């Protein structure tokens, strides 16, 4: 009888470990899927930026420093994709800040407001930024769920044993938190 109780407890403990492990795998996969959605939108934004720079460079010939900052931030964001999620998040934050400064500067050029190509690109970028914000919120929610599971008992024991780590939140740096006005019309 004692042996049966011990076997029952061992089976119950093993079942709990399996269930917790599967929960952690599910949460990690949700974080990866959410990051994938962000990555799609970040790539789209990076693809739109050279077109925008090409269209406005004649209008902003005296603002080469700003254009150069945008291009450098975009190139850093593209390069950071291969350096891991944290590097990508940091580089994208810098790109967001550079784009904010760019659009603030562009508003002071009336001839840009009447250019249909600029207006179309501005609309595409604005839509993409909204999609990034939505995807970032979903990613951060998924990361919070995983982080909570990794840190709370008893799933933290399973997480430590099987190498589940906290996920990094996608936060925007302070300098990029200023509202960006992109209305060039």
C-alpha cells in the first residue's frame, strides 16, 4: 500500500512537471510568434525609408545631417536583426527617434506637403507605425506571461531546470517617446 502511494505521488509529480513544461513551451512560442509579427512590420518600415529619403532629398538638401541620421539608424536596424532581439529592439528605438526628428523637420517645408509621393509614403509609414505599436503591445503581453511563469512557483523550478529565460520587453527609448507628427499635407 505504501509503495502504491509512493508510485502515485511520483506519477503525479511527473505529470505536474510535464504540464508546467508544456505551458512554458507554449508561452515561449507565443513570444516568438509575437516577435515575428513585429519583425514583419519593422522590415516593412525599413523598406519604406529609402523610398522616402529618395523622394525628399531634393527638398531637404540643406538638412543632410538629418537624412544621414535616418539612413544610419535604418542601416543599424537592419544590421541588428542578426545580433539578437535585444540589439534589434535598441536599434529600432533609435530609428523611431530619428524618424520622429525627420518628420518634425519635414513639416517646416511647405513644398513637401503638396507632394503626392511624400503623402503616400507618409500614409504607409503611419499605417506601419500603428501596426508596429499593436504588435509591440501583443509581444509585451506575451513576454509578460512568459516572464511571470518563469518567475513564479512552481513553474520557476521547471523553467530553471530546462533553461527557460525571461523575455526582453520591447520598450521605446525616452527620446523616441515624444509624439511624432507625420501630417505633411
